[in-house]
C-alpha cells in the first residue's frame, strides 16, 4: 500500500506530465467545469486519464480525498495500457 506522499507524486496524465498533487492544486484553484478544468491538467482533449481525473475533480468539490482510490484508478489505467501494448507485439 502506497503512502499519501507516494500517491500525490504519481503521474495522473502523461499528456500534461502532471502528478496527483498538481491536479488537486489546479482543480482547487479554478471554478471551471470539469471539461475545461481537465484541459488545464492534461493540456489535451484525450480521454485516457478521464476516470482518475474526474474522481479527483469530484473529490475536490466535496473536500475529501480518497488517496487509495486515486492510486487504484491510476494503476488500473497503467495495467490497461500495458495489456494493450503487449497485444500489439
């Protein structure tokens, strides 16, 4: 099980090269709706990290962060990418 600090350092989106802590800070500093706030984090229109980012955005709105759930969602995305890349070889 990862510590809170390790989870905050996890990369939440490769496109924007932002970690969880940066995403939380960006979402906390804006009043934009999710779709526009997401672009501040990802710097793109892709949906590869949508699930984890949406969860962080919602947690920010409610003021409570479940770091284990965030880590789980990021790890699930990485596993899917790994599985897809293995299928291409």
